[in-house]
C-alpha cells in the first residue's frame, strides 16, 4: 500500500485570527455551552467569509459570477505545484517575469492548481501580489485554482484588484492565506481545498491540504 504524506496548508482559526483587510470585522470564537453545566460542549463562530485560509468565488468581484455554493467540487481537487516567488518579496508586485522565472524550476503544464510562496505567511500589513500581466498569464494556463500565502492575490495597496478581476473573471478560484507552502516549493502534489457550501456567498473558509505520494 502506498503511504501518503499529508501537509496541512490551512491557518488555524481562533479569536486572534486577523481579517484579510481592515474593512472586515475580526473573528470571534465563543464558548456557548459546556459539559459541566449543559451536558455537552459547543461554540459560536462569527467571522467574515474572507478571513483565515479561504477561497474566493467569482461572485466576490463579478456581479453575476458563481457563488461559493455553486462551485463544482472538481475545481478543488487538482494536481498542483508551488512556485517560489520569495525572491521578489522586497517588491510589492510579482511580475510576469517573476512567474516565468519560478515556473522554469518546475513547470506547470500538467497542473490545474498553482500556489505562490512569497514568504509572507505571518501577519503582514504590506505584502506582494500578482501584477495584472502575471494574472493574465496564469489565467491563460487553464488553471482551476490559484493560491497565495498572503491575505490577497493583489498587492497590499491595490485599489483596482486587477489580479482578482482577471482570475475570477475567467472562473478561476483564488485561495488566500495559505500556510506551509515552503515545504512544497517546486514539488507536484494533489491539492484538496474544500470550501463550505454556503448559499449565495462570495467566499468561504477552507481546510486545504496537499497529498504527496
């Protein structure tokens, strides 16, 4: 029997989890009942759909785009790889040249998912993101998902959200706030990133894992 190695790419959700941007409220995880008093343990979780490790659906920026509840599950179980763009971390934009340089190390021809390792896994107010031309390049590769270890696929100070619009406009789902990508740089693996089936939502928290054989 083949032994599988599983790597968790998700951020832990807690009351200290930061929202993706300052316009969202924080995360609140509250004890609701306990065994001693009620006979069972339960909690209340209040959080934006765009917090922690989450998946953006086209509806996030495309008025009549698919919601996360409409998303086909086949989009989230794909062959994937991680491109190392951490060399560009001093710049606020990950350029097309940066993507092509990183791609030359591993190749993405047979991948349906591409994840970007920037090295900005810890909370940061200033982080890099894809340029519009780099987003177009990835969109043309017929990918199903593109992910990144920062709070947004766009640079921290973007006012146009061009990378979001390019990818979501092509029906490509975006995974943000990923973790442990350094362990997977230039490796091929099976990506499983399952969102909650939330009716009418533009995004959902997700448990994301990589499976290596």
